[in-house]
C-alpha cells in the first residue's frame, strides 16, 4: 500500500465547492463550538466505493483541493478551520466480499494507522441508486472489523443520483439494504445534494459531542514479530528483568496469550439486535451454505469445497420485516476441544447478544453415537438449556437412525427436511420455536469468589449452588471450581485462595489459573466475600494484592458480598455498612455494588444473580474479564515498571552527583498512590 501524509495550515479562503464567504466563515465557526473544549483534533475517516466522491468531500471539509482524483491510496491530510484542527483520512477502495480475512485485516490496520489514535467519525459515502445488499455487507465488514463501536461513530452521506438514472432520490432511499445500514448508524444520514459545509460540520460536531468527544480505537492484540521474516525482525532488545516479568513467564502467560485473538475471525455484518439469531451446526460445508443462503434469501455465504471454512462467518437477511442473522460454523466435530470452545465464543459474538435458534444439520445414515456425544458437548458450550432452542435439519431423505431419534427427542421433536424446499414452513417453525422460548439461550455465569476467609467463600458457594457438600482442592492454596444449575442457568464458581503473604510468582500462577478455569468466556463477576465487620490490615492487604494482580480493571467487575446468618435487613448490618469509612471507600471503588446474603436463605439467590448479571452487561464496560484482559494488564504493568526503572536509574545518577545529597550510599524512596496502583510490586522491583 502507498501512504501519503500531508499537513497544511492554515486553510485557504476558498473552498473548491462552496464560496468561503465571511458569512460562511461565521457559520463554520459556530458549527465547531459544539465540540468538547478539550478536543485537540477532529479525525474523520472517509469510506465508500467511489474515490472521486470521497476526494470531493475531503476537499470540502479541508477547504482546498488537496485530494488528487488520480492517487488512490491511504491518505491523511490535516488542516485547521477557525482554530480547530481537523484530519481527514481517505481510503482507496472498499474491500469486496471475497477478500480474505487476512487482507481485510490488513486494510483495516492501514487506515487505523493513518487515523491513530482513532477516528471520531466514519463518514460513509453511498450512492442510493445502486446500493445493494453486497455494498452494505462490504461496509459492515470493515466497520465491524475495526470495532463493535464503529456504528456509534458513523454518519451516512448519500450522493446525488447520476444524470442517466431514472427515478428520484426518495425512490432510491427506499432500498432495503440502504435502510438497514441507516438503522445501524442510528438513522444519522445527510443528502449530499442539499447539504452545505456548515450543516455537515454541525452534524460531525454534534455526533462527536454525543460520544463525549471520545474516538473509537482499533484494538488488535497479536504477536506481530512472529509474522516477520528473519531479515525483518527488529534487533533484540535488552530485557529489563523484574519480579513481574519472572512471575509472568513462570506462570506461562506469554504462551497462553499467543493463542488469544480478541478480533473475531471472519466477521461479516451483523444487526445490532436481530429478531432471529440462527446458528448452523453440522459437518457438511455445502449443506450449511445452501441452508444459510436459503434462510437469508441471497448468496451471502459461499461454499469452499476444496478449502472449507475454519472460522465462523455470518450474514444477514430479513423475514416479514424482521432482521435475521445467520452464523455458519466450521465443522466443529473435527476440532480440538480448545478450538471448539474458541469458535463457539466467536459464534456467539457474531450474533450478539447470543443465538436464539440452533439448527442441527444431520445425515441420518452417517450420524453415529460418537457424533451425538460430540454434538451434546458442543451444545453445552452454548448454554445449559441449548436443546430448547434447537431443531434437527435432515439433509437427506433417509430412514431415521436410533441416534438421530434420540437427538430429536431432546429437541422436543422439532425438525425440518431440506428436501421439502419450503421456505415458509422452515421460517414458521423457527418463529414458533422463538415464540415458545422468547428469551436468549441462557449463558452460563462464571463467578470468582475472592477474599481472605476460605470458610466464608465455601459457605457462599454452597448457598449459591444449593449444594450441601462441595469438593475441595487437594491443596488449600489452589483454586477450586464448583458448578451447578441455578435458576435455570449453568453457574461456575471458582474459589480463589487467599493471596496475601504469598510470593509474587505464586500470586501470578493462581491468578492465571483462576482466569483459565473461566476460559474462554471469561469472568462475569469477581465476588469479594466479607463478613459484616471492620476490615483488618490483612483484609486490606488481600484487596491490594487482588487489584495489583488483576489490575484496576478488576474493579469494573467486582461486587462485595457480605455474608450473615440472620436477617440481612437488620438495622445493625445496614448501619454498619453505611457508617464504616473503610467499607464505604471499598464500596465506592467497586462501583457501589454490594449484596448482603443470608447464607441460610436460598430465596435471595435469584436477586443475587440478577445483581451479578448487571455487572457484565453494563453499557460502559466490557462483557467480561477475559484472559485477554488479564494479559493486557500484565503487559501494561511490565511496561510501566520498565519505564519506572529507567527513570529511577536516571534519578539515581543525578542524585549521585548532587552536592546536597545526604548520603551517597543510601537512597530513600517513598511510594505514594491509591490501593491497587502497584505500590507493592514496584517496591519489590526496586529491591530486586
């Protein structure tokens, strides 16, 4: 790819499309007043199929003919408008649907580099008269591949119809594909034929203000050096040895992180919330492709007989005015358990917030007992009640085998035969199933019980799971996992042993093991179990180690669970929690989330799970605390400490030469900071 980076300032007085009069200058100045005061620069990415039109809009925004009609490359051009900086990033083309996942990722990375640290606005230029489902899919693949938040930052600008076109703009605007993309962008669109610069800038400013001036970042995490050829490898960097780097390596974290990729493979367009979120499961690539296209009523899926897909892909359609998302899975039956779990997680993310229909494609003559066992395991990964949302699809007219009959029974007798070729019949059965079970496949909940007191954590686990006896770890200093069905959903509880007083390497190992036991979904909530009593120094030390091990991000997923053995509404409990200063500070650091649980009363459990559920679906927080989150935290910590050590060495060198230094043999350092900011690990690093 060719890159061009041009910066110019100030903007000339003449705009190539509209005369830049004093009146217009005053209007544009007021347009930018809606931008947050602390914004240093507004970054806009232009996306669309027509380079010439994108260049014209870029020139309009910057007030000069700066984008060439001939040079089709990634270009970032910056300028100023009424004292405000604006950067426009033009993209050379829109990747076609047959673009490989690797090439699509490279395209996204290219404009991500040019818009670093991230765009505030994606300006989508579309031609209404020829905007097809394919055009929509191409745009959605890029936006979804960049970030799940891209559509919150997108504005559509429709071009005027070409002279040779028959029909009005209003007619073209009725296009189903165009209406879908407009809805995904929260109905933000402008008609280029009527819009002038002040109005366009006003819309850009208002949208940026709606997003609190925040840009949207491309979050890629991969081992880039691993992909470089030998002669491209950077020179080896001298490693700074710290207790954290030693602990991270000893715990095996780097190897685990190499297998983690936060970007979902094969991402294709998704609706924000489709009425039907259908997953196709089966061995035959050809049959899944045929059925997927049959449901969405267009060729959104392609069959690769020579090289079957290895990752989940999704496409969208519509039925009776309702949006439909279909996810085609690879042959999960041939994958290892680890890869199977990864693809199921990918599948769920492609039909957010999760599937409500699972179509099980089977060929009776070749569906063995081993296949049935594998299928049950696959469905268990979707949720404990997955069979309630499943339907058997017979791919060939064969006499029913005993194994298929057993699956049919577990699916409540729901089935469809592909030989029927009856679209209405299939969709009616799907709708009937979703009406009967008009909720999501209940996802399993992964909860971590943490705190210094083992007995209270075990008591809490027993009452939550409704079990009187729980198996214990052979070693009390190791994590132990309990599971069971609670309120119609599968719940996993991991007891994290007390970390206070342990060596840093042991802390890292148990922290990593804790997250691994919740992999690949991640931890939905960390539950800090405490008695209704004053916090001891050991309690505070335990909290500091937890926040240091998992980083400050753990607070976003933490809830305090006070355990009592009598009425939780007792004024003595309520008043103590409200008036104790240490408890209140802890309460605030956990986002104000707490629950008082009577360990003798199971009636509170539904309310407790409802409270926990709110943690992982909060609009401003990640879905859950994953291995990727944990890895990022450790890498950031190592970088911070490396920087700290470098600065410390410089300070020591300066201090050694200082005339007023009290003692050349003694350096006194005071570490100041809030709980969880890394004082303990920094002190250990300094002392070696």
